[in-house]
């Protein structure tokens, strides 16, 4: 029979590493959040005095030094609409195909995901040049809302594909066999079970995409153009807010205060569009999952 | 064994293939399941009697689940999995036929898994989706849901909250919901893959009684590690064992006989608790 020798008196584990880790974490959080608060405060301080209903609705005057940003808001929202109309179905479709119809880890799947990841790392100015050559010149769309929207769609596509793919792959592994065991076709399983279950993750991707699209300047400089008039159709040129801010800050003397006001509006637009997307998605989800 | 030439998918015959008697619901002949180079199950020939409960027992890793999943072609979902041999339903439909209507087959041969797997949607949607897929009209669906939920004893517990997410139910309730969902499609055979192993003893007892109550109404095949459970509910028993590196059927017959006087020495040791 084994006899155990009495164990030596042991010190309990030190609490210092845990405390140090918590402190480092707290400092990092404070710095990150502090930076955000500082940025917003700066914009509010510089931009709020000029904000008014007139500023939001009036046209651009004196190269942006006076007047408002009404037409630019319209252009921005049209570019965003074009972009999302193309990018959401394409991104979701691509992610669905990769997740449900191609064997994970196969050469084809690795090739496509590798390509998508590569696309995500392409600088936006390159997308801008591509958009100018392909959409504006080759397809003859010129400097237009449509050219800008399509270029932005190419740019946010990798974000949508990646987030949707991650959302689908993170679903419980037994959902697919459960659907197959009930004799459900792949289409039904995907449309009625997998996509609704992955919906919150897809919405995260869309909000990230919206943020990226609304704040993009380089890709729009060469595609949607500079015109400050209100676009009357998708083939009209239109200046997005982000392009306007860039122009005011760099090319217009004494344009900085107006740039701050425009940036504050852009921030608010991103916030409102994201909040609207999340609210719509949540209410759809609640209706779909609970009360149908 | 019947070759694909003599029995086509969907073909209806007065009885199954040669060697399959009329009282059997599933006739399995020389069935093997391979995962690429690995053989999980080799050469199983077994008739599953209609309207009775057949328990598949044996130690872990001897191919019981692979065998069970081949009975409604769930093995199709596993890349690299290959099934040889034949499985016939009593009307002559060959499950293993390459052109078999797999979706309809899975309606006729349902399965309930080890872990409850309701869809993360409302209780009602969990029934509506499969029922609509298999052609039930929207008008008949509410009655059908009530009928099967009563059958599994869940109606009184959930009738006022059919709109709630099914994942909010307890583990035992979720498993009964999954059984009800499989029963809703009017199957002829229901396969149970260790249906109680993820449940607490009380929920396990409720599910066991429920499975027992299905006897006479449809054919049940259950994989279980609880020998006591198999003794309590099974009419027939089949013992699987590892032979030459692959799972094999070493003993089968009426449960009383298999549990009291098994002929195979490995089965005898396993059933007495001396091995496995």
C-alpha cells in the first residue's frame, strides 16, 4: 500500500498577477474609450455651433465655407443605398455557398476565402482607381452615384462575406443534421433555419459595412465625383459627405469649422443608420422566431 | 440481398425483398459502413420487426450509431462515408438505392438524436417548417401540432406558450419536442440514438416511457448504453461488437432470449457486465 508523506506547507497562489492584469485591462479600456470620447467631444465643440436645420437642408455655397450640406446628404444616402443593394445579396450569397455548398477546407473553399481576405486588405484608393476604370470608363457609367455605389459595394463585400460566413459557421453543429433528419431540403434548411439563426451576425456585418461605406473617401473621389448639386438620378454625379469633409479640410481655406460640422453630421448619420438597421433586424427576428 | 436491378426506389411490392418476411419493417442485408479507409460496420444482416422496439447495444465505438444513421441515409451528410449492402422498407422501397427520394425516406424513417436539437425558433415554427415542407396545409397544422404534443405529454406544459423559443424549454421537454417533431411527419420507423443519455434521471424516465408507448404504433430502433433500459423496453435486441477492426452484429433475437441466454461468448460477457 502506498503511504503519502505529509505535504510541505504551501503558499496559496499570489493574487498579484490577477490584479495587475485587471489594472492593465482597465487602463487599456480607459484609453480606448477616452479616445472615442475625446474625438466626439472635439467634433461637438467645433461643429455644433453651426448645426441648424438650414445647414442640413441648404445647398453648398462658397466652396463649402457657407450654406449647408443638403444635397450631399442626399448623394451620400443614394450611394449607400446602391452599395447595400448590391453588396448584401452578393455577400450573403457568397457566404452561403461557401458555408453550405462547398466542403469546408476544400481547395475551392480555401481559394475563394483567400481571395475574399485579399480583397479586404486592398487599399481603398485602389478600389477607387478600379471603379474609375471599370464602372466609370469601361461600363460608361461616368462619374455617378451608381459608379460610386458599385465601387463601395466591391469594397465592403469582403466584410459582409466574412461576417456572414463566421455567423453561419458559428451556428450549433447539430442544426444541419436536425434539419436533414426531418427530410428538409437544403434550400428550406438554409432559408428557414440557418439564415434566421445567423441573422444577428449578418446584421453586425451589415452595420460594419455601412460604417465603412459612409466614411469612405478615396474610393469615391474618382467614381461618384465632386458635384455639389442634388442628384436627380443614379447617373448624376454627387459628392458624398466624406468627400466633402476631405475637400473642406484640405482644399478650402478656412474650411475646417464647416468640416467639423459635416463630420458631426456624418457621425450622426452612421449612428442613426446603424441603429435603424439593428432595430429593424431585431424586430424582424422577434416576429420571425416567436410570434409567427 | 437484392440488387438495384430487381428493386427500385419507390417501387411498391406486397412484401420486401427475398428473405425479408412480411412482419419486418426494415430488412437490412450485408450492410457495411466505411469512412474512407476505415470500416466502421461490416456485413450486418438484420430484420427489424414491424411495430416493435429493437434495441442496439454494445460498447462505444462498435458502429451502432453509424449503423443507425445509415438507416435513413444521414450518413450521406458525412464526407467520405460510403455504405454498401442494402436496406429495404417493407413495401420494397430500397433506402440504399442511389436514386431513392432521400427527403421522403427521412420523413418515413425519422430520427431523434442524443442531444435535443430544437431549431432556435418558436415551438410552433419547429413543427410548421417540416410540416409545410412535406405538404401539410396551413389549415391542418395547428391540429397536428396539438395532436403530437399531446402524444408526447407536452401539450399541457406548452399549449399557452407555443410562440416562445423552443430552446427556452428544459432538456427533457426539448427532447420530447424533438420526438413530437419527428412523429408529426407520420413516420413508419423512428430511430433513437441514445435519446436519454443527455438527460437527468427523471426526464430520462419520462422519455423512456414515451418510447415504450410507441410500441405497436410504429417501428422503433433504439441505440442505448443503458442495458437496464434495453431490458425494460425492447422486444428485440441486437448486440454489436468489434470483430477484426470493425463493428459487427454478434447476437440478435428476442430481447428475453438475448439478455438471458446469449449464444455469443462476447455478447454474454458484455450483457453480464463482465466486459465492455
